[in-house]
């Protein structure tokens, strides 16, 4: 767990979360194709997840600041974006 205290650890966490969000977007796009009647609703979720990804791109500050931001984004934003 030593990596958690380094910039490499932060980079790994952000990369993992971005991959997770990208996978969610891909799944939602497939769902949208199969359920056209829900297209607007699914698109709204996709847009929300994209905005969360953009927040990860803007992370700056000390390791502690970034870690806190990641936890905040993951806890409050990602939890609300699920279908």
C-alpha cells in the first residue's frame, strides 16, 4: 500500500476510475441502442458520467488535496450517476 502515498498511486487511482467510467459509458451506449424508448434518460446518465470524467482531468494540488477530491467525486458524483 506504499504506492497510495505517492503521485504514482494517485495516477493509478485516477486511471482506474477513468477506465471504470469509460466502461460504464460504453455499456450505457449499448443499452441505449437496444432500448430506444429510454434514449433520453440513458443519454442524461452518459452526459453525467462524462462530466465526472472531466472533473478528474482538472485535479490539481497536493497529494492530500487530490486524494480528498477523488474520494469526494467518487462518493458523491459516481454514486448518483448509476442507472
